[in-house]
């Protein structure tokens, strides 16, 4: 049910003020600058899941899309960030470890499916017994296998799962195509596979192909970026940087940040959404790279984003059915407060399900140690 909302601009101002206050209060000085570290990827995933949730609320849940604008305009960027960081994380991990194809599948697919299955069982059951919505056995079976052939926000059990099917496509191909000596070849082959899938236009993907078209490059680009960051040596550049006078270094640093922020703001404002898929994808990828470089260069840690990044996969799985079909907050409270409470609820759900999975797996699925939990989450999506 669409939630009626009044005074969307005022409610956005109230929400944004409290949201960014929490963000600012949790800023800490960074000790890790100049690399796409585990901590940085977690922050970026936090950013990605937040803009996706905001977009779903603004454009599909409430009656006025002015609510949460402009925070709600970056859903495509959020998806590309997830794909980019997945390609990056898998490549970095495989460059360090020697896993067979089977070991890769066992390690990675378990992390995708173990959180997925209880969510599906719960929502299928709730839909059937509370809403009297029935799904075919074939539909439920495909969903349990991570295969979603539709992306109807109002009819599917959980329409954002179209992304899981797309990332699963890359996960299945990655260990087969991965070259430890030449990761750039892997990136090219993965791009050709995704591009070929879109060009072939298989009929069974008719309902989701338009989504795939604007996200074919991000995962291979993440693989390529990992190669650049880990294989290509920057020793000479670092030596030149160290010898540069502090005043010049500061000028170059802040000038670079200003340029990157300008590029990011411009590409978000001129996103190309509604134009050709190639143009929309290109602009979104520029936004993705600009934001990634900003996070690499920043001198502070965004603990607030890290928190959401840690539970980003669980939030992605749970947020839409709860808010749309089983909403118990928006219908009773102002939208700004409902959104804040839902964010808190999603964090609690993420924490709870990670604990359950960790306990169930006895450290085989997700290590209990918090530092190791962060490490496993870096490449999960």
C-alpha cells in the first residue's frame, strides 16, 4: 500500500538534519589513507545500501517523491557500487589465496544463500497465511536457488532480488575465468559475458533485462580496479609524492578532492536516467569511480556508514517486503521518524541474523570475531 505523506520537503529537512548529525558525530580520524581498504569498502557499501533504501521509499513507498530528495536519486549508483566492490573484493581475495573452483563456490555461495533462505521462508509463509498471496512451486523453487526473473516491486515476494540473480551470474563465471597472472583478462571476459547476455536477449529474462543493461560494466570494472591497485606498482609515484614539498602536496590533495566532488555532484545531477542505457551506465560508472576515489583520499573514517555496510546484505534482503507489505511504522508516524526507526530496525535485523548464522555455522560461515566478520562481509555482495 502506498503511504500518503504530507509536507515532504519539511519532513526531508528534519530527517536529513538528524541523519547527517548522526553521521558527523560518528566521524573519526582515519589511519588508512590512499588505498581501497576493507574499512573503505565497508563504508562504500553502507553508502550504497542507504541510497537504495532511500530510493525505494521515495519513489515506490510514499505518495510524494519529494520526500528524501536528493538522497533518493542514487539507487543506480548504489547497485553499481555493490557490483564494483564485489568484483574488486573477489579479485583481491583470489590474488592472495589459491582456491579451486569448487572451494570458491563453497565459500562464496554459502554466504549468499544462508541469509537468503530464512528470509524467503518467512516471507513466503507470511504472504500465504496473512495476506493469502500464493506463489507457484516453480516460483518458490527458483527463488530459493537465487533466480528471480521478475522485478515487480508490488507483486514479487521480494523484487530487489533481481540483483542477487545478476551477481550470481558473475559469481558462477568468476572462478572459471579468473587469471591470477592477468586479472585484466578476467575483467574483459566477464564484460564480454555480461554484454553477450544482454545482446542475446533471452526471453526468460525479458522482465529484468532492462536492469541488467545499465549494470554490465561495474563488476568487471571492479576486477580491473583491483588489478591496478594490487598488481601495478606505484613505487615511483609514491617516491615523487614523498619528495614533493608539503605545501604543494596539500594543494594537489585538496584540489584533487574538489575536482572529484565536483564530478560526483555533476554526474548525480545529470544522471542520464531515462536516456539510453549506455549513457546512463557510463555516467553512473563515472559517479562510482569518483566516489570511490573520494573515499580513498579522505582523511576521516565514516563509522556511521561502516555500520550499515557491515549489515548491507541483510538490509538488502529484508527492507522492501517489511516496508511495503508489512509496514507498521509509516502508517502511524511521520515519514521522517518512520524512516529513522526503520533504519534502526534494519540494523538490528542485520545484527541478529549475522549472530544466528555465525552460531549455526560454528564459525564455518561467518566468524564470530568482529574483525573477522568485517573481513567476510567485504566481498559478500
